[in-house]
């Protein structure tokens, strides 16, 4: 059994992590910390966990955490980096669901997250936890930077095209839509039901923190160096629903024979043939976000409308599962040499 | 392994049954029939089942069904009764999720369901599948009438009060609210998103088929005979959400010492102490329907506002699980001598 | 033209008041105050008002307010009472949309609102602004206590029965359901979309501030004195939608001939025949809350299921209109001797 | 007063037309036809219209329609064209809210709508009713083809860029999102609440009927002839909400000085300065669809993320108002020489 601790379990990624880990056959849930809720039984805050999670929130305690095999951070950005070095030293494996270790470039991180980084020396060591790209490195890692939700959907959707060099990397568009749970569980007017229901809007068009993360991932594939790299326009939108991300991706096929003649459906099917959590849908499909509600799956469809040179990729995930807690558990499984699908075999809840 | 067949799997109870049975450790899903969709892979209609259910809808075939240990009917009212006698004769156990065998009185059934009953001789034998009341009989049954969704929430909420004779049985009120999935998956204007979202209404106030079913169940507890019985006012409402039933139940305490001094919280806790799927919440609680989303649980809270003689019971279930498919699986477990919780240990999906 | 000021216009009742007053043919919107947002153009906070409201939020200024004919308070409870005496002295008419002047009994007010009342001497003078009951007094008033949302729906639903003495006043039940906008526009976890969407729950069953308000109104009708009065069980619930209240009301007909033979449909139709904003629906109707979305109407249907002695009244309003801002404008119209329907002739937005 | 008839008033555009016309100061609503609902009072089907619309649905009667000044068709595609020639001959002005007269090319129309056109000779005469482009022609027209919802949002969003020749017309992308009311009010599984709520998906990626309509409009601006024309990728998506369209438009600035130095904000503000129903938001805005809920307004924001050469335009409308019924009334106003804003001055309902 893997002994697991969770730091910061009162948000939506935290409670989702609890849901998955409580049902995981190889996990012993040892402790869950919350400075503000210390002393409160977890199931009192989340009655849906009654009978499944008997833990009580505890104040963060380095000793108790150091006794875990794996510690998940489901904390706001900037929290994990304060304690990670100490935990690593104690031999604990760390998976950070926030953004503290996602960017490799310290300066870029500090610019986007508006604060100095507490342990820039770890940025290089941290492994970006997208198993479909970095499985081998993950299995050897001490510190995993669990990818953002948008970056997961976008990278899985674009990777096969970029790996084969079929599209113009200077003109990529990711028009993304997310359910409201992506904004977290904090008191705020902007995510009240009365502010978000029955409406739809874009946000952060001028710049969103997931943009450099996606670019970094795509640049790695196309072997760019420096700040140049791929040209990506990223526009996130807020959908009046709880869970789900839908990425609609646009890329222009190069005018080479390789590109215009490519069998994209086969390309995607082969690329993901052995991936347990990426599902390439049949030709002509339109994946619904509900088809991945509550499960660690990315479903992808490939279109080329009117046979023109614009490829349209549709990629859906549950932002709290493959986009957060589920991918974190997948990373833990790889890290701990468990079957990669352990605890992740649930079926989407439809309707 | 229990070999299972499903008749009529294209509705919401059908697909929910598939979700639960596909993950059930002791079940072999042998066939699923649909006259209209014969030949279509199930996962094509419900992409959320991709990778979990490989079956294709088949036309109903008595021979194939007769080879099953258990057959579930997830069909419209009036369908199961056409084939059940034949299946019972073949030694198959049958669980009907529709209403064909819920009422004991043939005349009453025919009046409420507007058609002659095809096998009234089975009404008496059929066991009403509310395990919290009829567990022993269920374990011996050949034919289970799986309870309606409202009747499950209402009966579990009122039983302890009625069993102890604490309230005026002539003046019970069940103000019930249901998500839209209770209306089924059929083309209809009345359940379009644009007709049901952002609105709330009562319906069927003059008379609803679940009223005689609830009355029959409550009458059995208070040992009424004849048409008199309990006096129940039942008002169902439609809530703009997918899943969930909330029953708000009102009863008047009798003015005897026993009743006015009763410790209702303890009464409920003791009544349901050994029930795996009934959860009595702490004093002062307000159960949310989402706390049972996707799971086979009924959560109950007991209130007595201002210490007056009106008791208010709040009872929530997921109409598709404890109110339909989950309870059906629970009945199958009892029937087949499996652990009662087998395949039913999931955790509510929140948010 | 009536010169109007609004104190506290950043909540949902405030912006609804702006929507109605901006389109009111006899109103000049003079100023709107908000301590926290002073200096911000109103249309910047609420872009839907662009082109209709040119005002900028200003800090509360007694002189500017005193220059108005009518001042509306759309503030949290306990704010209006701090400034009302001064405004009345300046000859301004005041309509308070909060609860500061709704209860007549100072002690009761202080108990339910948890603070001392700043001007108890005004409680008696304040007129409870339910025009269907107090029209004459409203037209003469200086200070209007605009009713709560639940109290409006419940009182309009029960009045005809109580006025005629047809039902047992000791056993009234009001099972009420409200959209989330009733909880206001303040940063809070409990009303996030992710906490309220796709779920349904009761709240405040032990005691809600609208309970004494409703009791006071009903007691006035049945001429009770003292704390005894009607026996009302009031259970509010939260519906996953923006707007709307649905009150399901239960009363027991007395066993007198008058009561059991009463033609309730005709009674209601006659009672409200000349009321511009109460619409009694045909026999057998089930009013939907969306049928009053955005409009100052209460729609009512009367049922007597199975001809038994329990009467079921269904009463719907838009909590922000007839339950708040619309009723306030109606009160202003009466107060200022304008046509009662001025500015209130909009049609419900469906779907 | 303009005497108005409506053919086919039982859908969502029909009832929205009723809502707007019933409150229009210069309109006499003479008749509304529905073959299937003849004899039913309109307010019985739509209780929100009680007290505002006294009409009863009547069977279509050419004589009665011929007595109108203006007839609106709110019918399925292919219906209007059967009766329009006759009505025009009778001197009636016709506004078709369906697609029968939107495309100029008969062959193209027949291909996309899958049927022969009943009066191709009128395609040329029909005026495409986008007032911001065709105001003069509309004022002289006998027959107006009211634009589709997506085409309205997309064209208003792209026009200023195309008129000035600033962007690459061969690589335009319109990523559009619509509320469910766009799918109409017909019994169908695909638009049930339980199929569309809590989910998001693209549809019609391979080809949607609004694609040729948009292309035709854009081609007219850039003066293309023949089938070549602009290169547009159009991907519509379904949003779990009632009303609203959000178009996210991507265009590549040409590398000319004119283009890269253009002040796009000023360009848009000047283009729409005198348009009563197009609202260009301040720099940095993200329009919400709810800001136009129920009103005849298109709100637009212009972005150029990271100063790169990809322009992102955000354009929102209410699909039932500026995208259908409201624009039809606007066209009627122009046609009948009424103030263009008559009956269209309502304020968005928020929340």
C-alpha cells in the first residue's frame, strides 16, 4: 500500500483527489491538511464522502507529511514550493497539482505568477506529468508538476500533428471552454451561480497562465529553443456547467505532400493506440464533455472541414480528473510502479 | 458470476444499469435488447461506455433471455408483463424497473396505468423490492417489482415514524422534487432543456401513479386493510437538474406522551443502523441531492421546527440509482446471495 | 416626473430596480449610491445597462438624497434604519427593500435580526407594502417596508382562504423553493455555481427570518393578537436556477359546510379580480416560475387532490420583481399617485 | 399602426416575436397561424403571454394574411417559399425568419437545404436583412430574408476588418457557441435537458447551413465573385444555456503597414458609431452573452493578444432577438418607416 498525504484538501481538486484515492485499491490515505479547517471531519465538509473517508483535516505537520510515501499538493499556486524541498529531502515523492513547478524558466514563472520562486533550483528537476509524453521520466521522478487542465486537453490534441511536422507551427489556435469548477472553491462574486449560469464569455484573452505552459510543451515537441517557438493564440471561455473542458484546435496543414495527403485519423489512432486514457473517436465524431464526466479520459476527434487545409481537432477532458486529480493519480501509479489504471477505471456519469 | 440480461437499455435507467453492472465484480453482462436499436453497438449510443461495454443492442430473443440467471426490464410500463411469465417458467429471476408489478390490487393497477394487466396472477407473488422493508422476501423471490423513485424516498423517510405509531397517519404530506431524468429519455417537448431549465413547477397534483404505490407501502406498515388507509397528499415537482430527488415530508405528532417526547433522531439512527444504504445525518442537517449523485444511498435528516408538533423529514436519493438502477442491483445482490453492497460502493460525484 | 434615489445598488435587487426604473416613464433616476463602488459608472459593473443608465455610483450623501422625492434602500438588513429618520424628516418618501421595517414588534425584530433596532419608533408607522392588502395605507405612507420574497408568495397564496375562515389556521404548511438570486450578490462559497448547480436542498428549517414576517401578515388577517397566532411550518429550499419562487401551500379545510362546499376557484378569482398583478390560473393548472420571469406578477393555482380536505395552493413569483424590486416600484406608483402598472408592463422572458 | 400577421408561432422565434410585437407601440397584431394548434388560445400554450396576447392560433388563411401590411414567417425552412409569391402579389411585405431566401444561388440553396426551391425567381429580389449592411435596400424591399443567428454575430464581428482590407480573407475562423434555443421547440431526444445540460460539444463541423450564408455575406464585402471567395472555417458548439450566441473570431492581419498599425478599436467604434444595436465595448472587454439577454443588441470586443498578428474578435447576441425575432422587428421598422428602435428598447434581464 502506498501511504499518501494531501496538503490542502478543501478545494475541488482536493475533494476529487479524495474521491479517487478513497476508492484506490493500493492507497492508504494517511492524512489531509488544511490550515483553516483543522479539526473538522472531512465528511462534514463534503457529506458525499460519509462512510468513505474517516479523516479529519489536520494542520500541516512536516513530520507527519515526511512519513508518507507520496504527498499531493492541492493548494493555491505558490504554496507547494515553500515545503517541497524539505519533503524531497525526507525522501517523499511529491506531486504538485498547482503550477509551482510547471514552467522550466524561472523568469517566465515569476512573471506569470507575480512572485519570486522559492526554489528555482528544482524547476529543472521537476518532471512535467503528462504521461503520454513523459512516462519514462515520471517513473523516475521525485517531483511531478501535474499539468494544468487546459494544457492537458490542448497538448494531447495537438501532439500527433506537431510530432509529425504536418502543420504550420506559427499559427496554432486553441479555442478552449471550461466548466466553472476550474475556477476553484473560493468565495468570489465572479463564480456565483448568478454570475455564471445562463451566460457564456471569454476571459483572459490578453494573457492566461496556461499559455506559456502550453507553449513550453509544444516547443519541446518541435524542438524550439528560446522564446520564439510556436505561435499559439489561446482563448479560454467559461461554460455554465460544473465540469468539463472542450478544446477546439485549429492548425493549418503545410502544403507539402506529406501533410496534405496525411491520413490524420490513422495518425491519431496509432499515436494513442497503447494509451489507456486517450480515446480517439471514429471519423466524424463530436465528443461531448459529459462523455468524460468523472473519468480520467481524453476523447479526441479529428476533422478537416470541406477538405480544406485547416485541421480542426476536438479534445475533451474532465478538468478535475484528467485535467487535475485523475492525472495526478495516474502519475502516482507510474511513480509507484502500480498498474497505471489502478483506481482510475470508473465510468462516466451520464446523464 | 451472475449472467445478466437487460431488456430495453436505451433509456436513462437502462444506461445507468449498464454503468453499474459493467463495473460489478460478480456480473457477466450477457445481452441487452432494444427493438429499435438492434445492431447498434451500445457504446455508439453512449460514448461514455466506450471501453467498458462491448455489447451490441439485439432484438429481444426469448431463448437468449432464458439463458440468463437474472433479467432486468428497463422498459416502459406495460412491456415487462408481456414476457415475464415465460421467463419465470424458464427459471429466470426477473427484476422489473417499471411499474408492472408494483401494485397488489389488479383493479387499482389497471385504473392508474390505463390498460388491462397481462398477468394479474403474478401480482401477489411479486415482491416489492424495498430491501429496508422486504429483505427476507426479496432473497426468496422469483420476481421483484423495483420501487418507483418517489416511493423509495418517501417510504424510507416516513417508515420509522409509522412503524412506531407516532404520527397522525390521516394527514401526511409528501412535497417531492425530482430532477428531469425521472421523465425518461424520449422525444418530448415538455422535457427539452428550453422547457425545463431555469424554471420550477409542480405537476400531477390531481393524481400521480406513485401515490397509490406509496400508500400501499405505508398501509402495509400501519396494517390498514381496504381502500381507506393512510391519508397522504403527494405533490411532485420538477427541478431544473439532471438527477436527484428531495422529499420534504410533513407529519403531525400524536399528542400522546410517547409521541411528543420521542427522540426522533435516535429512533431513525437505530432503525437504519444496519442498513448499508440509508444514512441518517446529524441533528440539524439539510441533505443536498448532490451528496448522493451517482450512488445508491438515501440520506435523511429529521427536524421539528420550533419544537412544535409538525415533524419535517428531509430525504434525498439519486432517482436513477437508489430510485431505480442501483436499487435493482441491490435487489439482485440479495436475490443471488452476493454481498448486498457488491458493485454499489461508488462515491458521489461532487461537484 | 418622480425624482428617485437608490441607496446600495450593487446587489441583485439594486440592479433589478435600475432595470425597471430606467424604463419607467415617470421616473427621473437622480442618483445611486455605493460606498464601495463610488466613482464607478454603473454600466461598467452591469454592461447590460449600457445605453440605459448613465449614472456613476456615488458615496452616500444625505443632502443629495434629501433632494429626492423617493429613496429606495436596496441595502443589507440594518443599513436603512440608520438613515431613514433623517430622510423622512427631510420630507422624502422611503421604500426599504430590506427587512428593517417589516416586523411590528421591536423585540421580535431584534431577536431575528440579531441587533438592536436603530429607530423602533418608526416600526409602527411603517406600512407593510403588500398592495393587495394595504393599498390605501400605502398611498398615505411616508415609509414603506417592502415585503420579503417568500412572504409575498405565501401571503398572496393563502389570503383568500384565511379571509374567509375556511381552513385550520393552526396547521398551515408553506413548502417554498427559491432560485439562487435570493441569496444576494456577495462573495460566498455557499452560492457558487459549483455549490448550487445540479443540486437541491432545504435550508433554515429550524428557523428563517421570513417566518415571523409571514406569521405577522397572516395573523393580521385572522385577527390574532399576541404571540400565539397561526400555526405555520415554513420550509425554504434552494433551486438551481437564477430567479423564481414557487410556494406550495397546504391547508386543511374546516369540516363546516361553508368550507367543504366552497368553490375555491371562484373565491380566488373574485378576490383578485381587480388586482393588476395577481393572476389566478384556470382549474387544474401548474404555474411555472418562468411564466413570471422578469415581471411583477404572482400566478396562483388552486388544487384539492382527490377531493380530500387538504387544499394545495401553488403560487409563483419572480423573487427579484414581485418579490422585491417590482413590488417596490408598484409601491412607489401607489405612493406617488401614478398608474399602479406604470413601468411594470413587461412580458415574461420565455424561454 | 402596422397590421401584422405571423405564420407559425409555436416555436421559440415565434413566441419571441409575439413578446416583442405585443409591446410594440406601432403594431396591431392581427393574426397568428398554426396548422397544428388552430383553435388554441396563444396564452394557453405560453402562459407568460396571459394578459398581453389575446389571439387564438388560426389555420393559415391566405385571405386573412393578405389583409396584413406585414407578414412574418416563423416556420421551418421550406414553408415560407410556398406562400410568399402569392402574398407579395397581394401587396403584403414579407419577412422570413427561416432560410428560404437567404442564399442568392439557387443551386447552392438546394444543395444545403436538400429540396428544390419553390420560387427561385425571388432569390434575387429578396433583401438580406442585416440592417448594418443593407439598410437602404431593406427600406425599399418587398421581401426580407432575415439573417441566421450565427451569420449575424459573425458578420457584425468581421465586417470592419474586411471592409478595410486589413486581414487575410483566406484564413478566417469563426468558433461559435450557441444556447440550446437555437435548436428550436420540437420534440427531439438531442435537445432534452438530460442530453444537453452539464455538457458542451461541437456539432456540424463537417458542414453547417450557416456556413454558405456567412461566406456569401463576407464575399459581398470583399467583392469576390464565383465560388472561391473567403476561406472560412466555421465550427458551431452547443452551450448548456437557453439563449445567447458567442462568436470568437480569428483573423490574421496582413503584413502591410496599414494593417499592422491599424487602431482596431477606433475602427470598430467608428464603423458602428451610428448603429443603434451594435455596441463596441471598451478595450480589454469580454462581453458576456447575458449582457444581451432578451435584447436586440450585438456587443463586440476587439483583442490582439500579445500584440501578435492574430486578431481576436468577441461578438455576442441573443440568438432569439438580434439573431432572429428582434432583427425581424428592426427590419419591419425600417420597412415601414418607423423609428428603427421602436419596440426594441428593452434592457437585458440580468441575472
